[in-house]
């Protein structure tokens, strides 16, 4: 499988680019609509249609890649979200935070399914 998209993440901004040329196709400002602080982590859904961002504002955001539209906010962490990932089937997200927890989220509803504490 050839990589189609690439996230370029730096301290103050993020860009989505074509993987073969690294030519930016969409830029996200330092504080994208909905996030109130810098983005710490990003991930693409398995089908490449969505992106997930984790932020210093303690939230995750689900984005539509082609339009840049924010689809959903996931709130529940009490500290910086430093890691985000999609499940292989694209139905769930897992987030890691400086609050020493992992959280499992259902993407369609935004529901927090489980908290893994003590990490």
C-alpha cells in the first residue's frame, strides 16, 4: 500500500501533504477551530478519510481530511493529550494523556468506552 497523505507536525502548526512530494495541501493554524492550544499528536484513519488530533487543551478532535471540517470533540482527559491512534477497523480511537490514563473512544458517537488508569 502506497502512502497517500503525510502529516507534518511542528510545535506551532500542522500541515497535511502529499506523501510522494511533501507538497502541502492543507494547513492547520496553530490553534485550529475548536482547539484552544497547540496540537501535540495526529493520526490518519485507516481509510485516510479522517484525521485525529490530540492537544495541549486536553481534548481530541476528529477532522474530515478533504474538507478540513471538524466532526467531533472528545473531552474527558484532565491533562495534555500526547498520543492518539485509530483502531485497525477505524471504529475507535485510543488516546494517551499526561493524566496517566489511556481512553478508548467510539468515533461515531464520541462516547468514552473505557479508561485505562495507572500508566
